[in-house]
C-alpha cells in the first residue's frame, strides 16, 4: 500500500521541488515572520 502511494506521490514531489527553491523558502519564511 505504501509503495503504491509513494509511486503516486513521486511525480508530485518532483514537481514540488522544482517550485520550492531556497529563494521561495526564504520569501515564505520572511512573510511568516521567521526572518526580520
């Protein structure tokens, strides 16, 4: 069961990694308030 779920999420995870870049994470953190 876990394997089939992983197989379905793999393309999604790769797509996420394409968009979730360090710059994006830094901007997100700044908006949330972690970075003053």
